[in-house]
C-alpha cells in the first residue's frame, strides 16, 4: 500500500513538472517567430531632402545599395528630435519636424567618420533606433550649459531636452505668427486707405463733371455759331 502511495506521488510530481514547463513559455503570445523586423529604411542622408535607403544585413549597414560599413566598425550613435517651427498653415521658410541620427564609425583607412541619417516620421525613426541600437552604443547629446544628458538650457534653467526643444519651437511659432498678424493688419490698413482715396477721387470727379459737361456744350454752341457766321460771309 505504501509502495503504491509513493508511486502515485512520483507520478503526480512528474505530471505537475511537465505542466509547469509548458506554462512557463508564452505559448500563443510568443512573438519570437512571428515578429518581422524592419531592416530597410527610406531616409534622408546628410541633409533633409537628400533621399537614400539604409539597409541592415547580417553583418553590415548598406547605404543606397552600394556603400557599406561592417557592424564591428560602427562605434556609437546620437539621436536628436527636432521640433517644428512652422506656424499653423505655414509650409515655407520654417523648420519641419525631424528625427536625426548621427553615427560614428571607423573608415577603411582607420580614420573616424560620421554619418547623418534623418527621418520625417517618428514611427520610422523609432524602428531605425531599434536596429541601430543592436549594433552600436547610444551617446547622449549634452548641453554644455547643463552638463547632464537629456537636459537642455531654456530661459535660465536646465529642463528636459525634448520639452526645451518644443518650448523653443513654440516661441518661434508665436513670434512668426505675431509678425504675420502685424503684417496682415498693416496691409489691411493700406487697403482701406487706398479704397478711401479712390472713393474721394470718384466723388471729386462726380462733383466737377456737370461743369465740364456745361463747358463742353458752350464750346460746341460757340463753334456752331462761328461756322454759321463764316458761311454767311
């Protein structure tokens, strides 16, 4: 009886152990084999507007399908989010929102090189950061006036860099909007002045028109009389 009891305990322990191992995984929630990493990106290289492609392969980054850098030659990267300075409805003469990566690497001749990869989409920039973060160490841009990564100087204080960028962009937008409002107000005043001037010119013309017509009629009558006198003689 005791032997049967012990065998039952061993069997139960084995079943429990097997069940526990199965439940230790994520099962249908495991996305290891389901998730497909984005490895090729449409970007700007060097500066905004210079289109290029950046592709991550098994051992290197390839730019435009021709230039490449091995992963072991890539040292570090920085990331910076540039806030937009465009006022509402403004398209030209302002800075658009942008996400910048500056990558430090070793050139083939052994010298240090730096490459700039820029994006206009935050979602794409985050995906790119995930990929570049697998092969390089991120360095944080430090404002020398603050000395702390992630901080930036704004109106006498060191605050979160992203917030500082947004506040600076907001100040520029408000300044441009104020300038636009003042310009529109000045143009409207000039337009009203021009309309008033035209109205006065019309009134003045209307005022002298009867006299002009009367003088013309008198001149016509005088000419007719002169013609009759000449014909008589």
